[in-house]
C-alpha cells in the first residue's frame, strides 16, 4: 500500500513527524511526502507529484491557506478523480484556519480532526490524539487490505464494472469499519455510497443523502451504541424504510435496536474473525431489481 502526503513547505515539520508515525505501522508501507519530492530534486513542473498520486492508495493533503490558494489546477482535478474512485481514499487534515467548504473533494472526504476543529489550534494532547486516530485508521485499512490481498484485485488502468449501488449508513465512530466493509463489497463488484458524516457541513447534505439512498438497491446499517444514538443514522434507515428499500442491519458492537429494526434479522459482525461477509454479499445479490 502506498500513501502520499501532499502539502506546502509551511507544514514540512509537521509532515515529517506524521510520516514517521505512519511508517511505524509496517516497514513495507510506502509513505511519500511532497517534501521528499523536493529533497530529491523534483518540482511540480516535472509531473512527479501526479505520478505519485496515480500510484498511491491513500492521499493525505494538509489543508492550509497556501494549499487552497496555490495548488495547481491539475492537482485539484486529480483529487476530484480520486474522490469518485472505488478503491482510493483521501484523508484531508485541516491544518489551519481556511475556507475549504467550496471544495467538494474535501467536503466528501473523511477529514481530520474529525470534530471539525482546526489542527493548529488544538493543544499538544489533542493534536497527538488526532494523529493517533489517523494512524489507527490507516493501520486498520492496511491490515485488512494485506489480509485480503487487495492489490491483486485492483485494476490500475480501468475501473471494474460494479453492480447496483448499496448505501452504507454508520456513525463517525465506526468509520474505520465502514471503509473496510466498502473494500470488501467493491472486491465483490458491489458499488457503495457512504457519506462518512462528511456532507453534514454542507447546506445540501440531506438532499445528497436522499439521492444516494434513492439510487441504492439496499442500505446497510452498521449498528453500534454510537449509531443507535445518531440522528443521522436513524434518518438514513428511516428514509430507506419509507422508500421501500431493502435494509441490512449488521451488528458491529452489541447494542439495542430501534423497535422498527427489531423486526429485521441482523447479521452478527461483532466477532472480527467470523464476520459473515459472504452472507451479506449473497443477500445483496439476491435482491430482485
């Protein structure tokens, strides 16, 4: 798995520390930063940054005022391509105070810090917690992709043909598992739509979620104590129920179900070793269009 950290020189020190933390996950994990490209004599004009982006699986752009104001149009277009891909992930870090809400590729990504604050304004303990959360997330994805030999099913030159879309509903606390579930389903050629609770900052989040659910043949509801409390998760499955869309509750962490969901048979994903991915895939494929 390859990771690229895109940034402007003003955040070089932070990026160096971040890259060191990510590399500790596994010695075989490749991490390249824009500082590395400059140190090796590469500049934006030679296209090396675009090549690295094309080869990478995870991108971590460090969002600063300089980054938003000055990064090339070609790079911005590359981020829009990435956010629409099925097997690549962007984790933007909002490093300092900057207006990024007009950038759809950021809005649609899972951002850090996840509480919507600006990284630079956090105290040292809070900053360490954000980095740990990001490293933990990447570690989980790397572990799962290695186990499933994800690289063997990726097609670098063309997109795989996916079946009808499913919508994955989850709380922010369960986003790591939601990403892994998405990888499993797309490996089986099932397209996924997730909001990652990332559209909530936009004015049209409800409309976009409604559209995403309406275009899906099923909705997968990841159940946990956090999801049980989430008004967004409740809204999503209730909207799907009203539209007559098939609902697949999966129990990630033991919790009580909403009375309406109790009438549905949930799948037990609480045991990581015996998670019934194949059963879920079969259930989705068995839905009559």
